[in-house]
C-alpha cells in the first residue's frame, strides 16, 4: 500500500501540467491561524529548513509539497544525467521543469521570488499554487498543501477583504472531499477559539477527515499543561490530536538545525508528558499522516478511477464537437455547404437524424400553418360577413339602374360574391409570410452537427444565413403574385355552371314553393322561367308592391278623403313616375342625385316586403354556396402554390445557390477562419484529454496487492 502515495503524486503532476482541479486528488491540507507554526510543522516533517520564515504573513501562495521517499538504490527517481545518484535529498519545481535544487536555501529563495512575482512584495496573497517536489532518504511519502495563515486585520498592501480572500482560498482546498485537513492550533491559546478547527468543522462537521496538531507546547503558562487537549477532552477530533514542539524564532536565527530540534522535542515530551510521549512528536505525526493518507487513497481510488473514465468520455465528445484542424480548406468548405443544405432539406422533410421532441419545427410547422392556422382562418370567414339585407337589396336595385325591377339581376349576385371572395386574399398572403418566416427559422434548427460547424466558423455561418435569406426574399414576391393571381382567377370568372353550384340553383324553386301561398310569385331569371300568361297580373302586383313600398318610406300627412284617390292615381302613372317620386322624396336638395349609399340608411326604418325578403334570401343562399366553393378551392390551391414557388424551389436550389456564392478559392481562407475561443478550447480539451488518458494509465497500473 506504500506505493499508493507515489501514484497520487504522479496524478498530481499530470493534472498540474494542464492547470485543472476537476479531479479531486487525495492530499493533506495544512490550515491554521497566522504564525501558528504551520510552516515549522512542515519543515519538521521534511527534516530541512526550506520555507520562507519571519513574523506576520509569510506564506502568501499555496504550496503543494510532494515528499517522495527515495533510497539510494532507487533507480526510478535517481539519474546519473541530472547528478542525483548520490544525493540524500533534492528538490524540483514544476515551473522550472527539470532544474535540480540541491541547496534548500536556494529552494527558499525560489519560493520567495515566485511569491513576489504574482503576489507582490508587500503582504499580498495569490491563489495560484507553487508546486514543489522533495526527494529524500529521510521522509515518508506525503502530499501536503501549505496555505496562507488565517488573519483578521489587513496590513501592508493587503485589501480590506483579506480575511474573506484567505477564507475562500482555504475553503477551496479543504472542500475537496478527498482531502485530509491538518488543523494547526497553538497550545498557549484557548482551543475553543481556534479559527482552523472552526473552518474545518464547517466542511467536515463529523470530523471524519480532520487531524489536529497542537504546536507551542513549550510556551504554555507555568502551572498549565496540555494533557486535556492532547487526550481530546476539550475538543474531540476523530482522527486524533498530536502535540509537537517546533523551533522558536530565536532558534531559526541561530540556525538551529531540524535534527537537533527533533532531539529537543523528544526530550521535552519525555520530561513533561511521559505517558503521552510515544503518541506525540513530529516522527509520530509523519507516520500517522502517511498511514492516514494511504488508507484515504485506498478508499478514494475506486471513485477516482470512475471519475477519470467519465471525464475522458466527456472530453472526447467535447473535442469531437470542436472538430479537427483543417488541412484542405476548399474541400472542407464544400463539405460544410453540402452538409448544411442536406440538413436544411431534411429538417423540412422530417427526415433529420435529431428530431425535436419539445416543439414543432421545419416541415411539421409548415404543415401546421397550412392546415391549422391558414385553414382555420379561412373557415372562420363567414360568407355573409359585412352584408346586410339592405346591402343586398341596394345592390339589386343599383344593378337595375333606372329600370324597374322585373327580375333579380345576375349582376348583383356577381357584385356581391366578388366582394366576399376578395376577403380571402389577405389571409392567403399572410400564410405566405408565415411560411417565409418558418423557412428562415429552419436555419437555426437544421441539426446539431451543422450548428457545431456554424459555431466553429462564425463568418461562414453569417454568409450562409445571408445567402439563404436572399434566396427566400427573392422567391417571396413571386409566391405572393401567384397567390394574388389565384384569388384574381376566382374573381375573373364567376362560374354559375359549376356542378356544386348548380345543385343549389336547383333548390331555389323548392324554396319558392315552400313560401306562403298568399305571397304572389315573381319571375326570377336566375332560377325559373317567366310565364307570359301571368304578365298582366304580375305587372299589376309589382305596381301595387311599389306603391306599398313608397307609402312605407314616405310619410303621409294627408288624411283627407282624397288621399286614397291621389294615391291610386299615382299607381296608374307607372313605375317610372313612382321611382322619380321616390327619389325626389328621399334625397336632400343640398346633395347630388348620385349619392345612393344613403338609401339603405333611410330604408332601415322600414320593413322589407315579402318579395324583397325573398330576393335577399335567394341571393344569400347563392352567395353562400358559391363562396364555399371558392373558399374550398383557395384552401387547396394556396398551399400548393406556396410549396411549388417557395418551399420546393428553395429545397431544390439551395445547394447550388450556396456553391455559387460561397465556393470560391479566395473565400475559403476567409470563411473558414475559426474564432479564437474555439481554437483555444480545442487545445485545452486536447491537453485535458491527454492528461486524463495518462491518469487512467497510471491508475490501471495499480494492482489489488498494492491496496492492502
């Protein structure tokens, strides 16, 4: 199981090269208040003095320290090329690549220089870590992270929120569920006020991965001791509490070496805490950390392996989505154009590989517009909307001109039915607009593969959108003209011999027979023959009807006995005189004679005669019948026209249009110039994928025997 820690060190090296912390590797994180002795504890574990020392905040960047046990016979880490075959200990930094640091004072200077480079030289902090690896014959395999000390008051160039910055930095490392928290507390302060234990408890409330280290045992007040603290009676910590004695600042100034300090520590523990001496001290701490880390790695390894494999799959998919580097740009351009045209047509036809399940798109929306939106709009148009009986009666009378109304004129029927047919033009043109908008929207829904290419080459995407938009815009007037012509065709010739219309004409005599028997019959040229034997009687009846109609609309204030005689005399002067008298009675002397639209307004106050009611019913029935025939025809022909002149034309000519406008030698370099962030992301994804593959290879080398 001793081989597990070097495996984690290798994984850490792999992921440090790509600067990723997506994989939570097992490691020991050292936290504590400022000047609590964190760096001294780490130096004691290493056995060398190599960390920046002083008062106030000294550690200002995270230091990821890997301790590697390297005996003299180790051929894996020692090499004659770099001169490490006979060295007892040496160090390397990740940022200096293969440079070997034999002098640990030089390691301290390198740490100080790197800290000042990013964090400044006046107490500022930086979250970017420094990676240091120390090989030695005297260390145990460990991975430690030394963090800046927790502080409260900003000093020097430190910002006002320095406390929050350090706290966030500490939480970033200890929130890793695979980390062991090494909380450093001082023996000469109340442990209940320890900031490091409080933060550790926030992320590890059960204390399952927290180990406490008590420093400065030799600085406690006279008459006090740390037995209760070390035995866990003050604050229990599940992984244990270990007391250590570090070098004082004066010892550091006097260059007291670590070896002597460890001897003094053992002597102090034997004299002050003889019963606890074997379970405290730096050597015991090193063995405990080594044991805890090995067992922790063993527990984390299965999940770590699963996580690495999962991320390999994710980054492989991500890298595939960014595409490969382009070698032949002309070939790639033609492939993208062909793929887009194919995806566009497939979306219309409904044969795309990635079919939407959340909303209608492409051809399905076109079908919906034709048969739901357009069809329902036409169905909602009533044949007689905007037509009153007085409008129909006025049209009949206007069609007769100055002549009396012997028959219901066919001109009035044509006039009225054309007026209603024209109302079908606006929804038909609106349907063309909706189809045009949907064809434009299909560009956004033509498949994820094409969308990835479009994201990769934004300039090409813009040009493709321009070409498709221009093609659609070019076909829109042609389609509109065709739809307008379809309505104009219906208006050009009112086919009263249409088979369906003839059936309704045949029913008109039946309507007449079912009317009141007392109602006199009149010849109607559109639905029956006129009988010569009834000419005289019908003429007299028409005269009486006209006289009756005139009496309804012209007030009669003459109540003398001669009124009836005068009225009867007027009837014998014929229809022309009555019409003239009617016109003179109704029109204002201030207005010209031809302002006939006022007639219905005046006539609204009267009741229509039986013959007038019948005439209106016949015209209404015929208008309805013919309007339904035309509406059915428009509802069928408009979608066909739109499909032929717009949808199918674009499908058939899209690729040729794209090739004509885009496939040019001088355009390829410009159009296939991918955006910078895509190229950067591809590089990052490729590097991460390589790191994950190396990590998977490293993990796969672990045998079951290594884990026990």
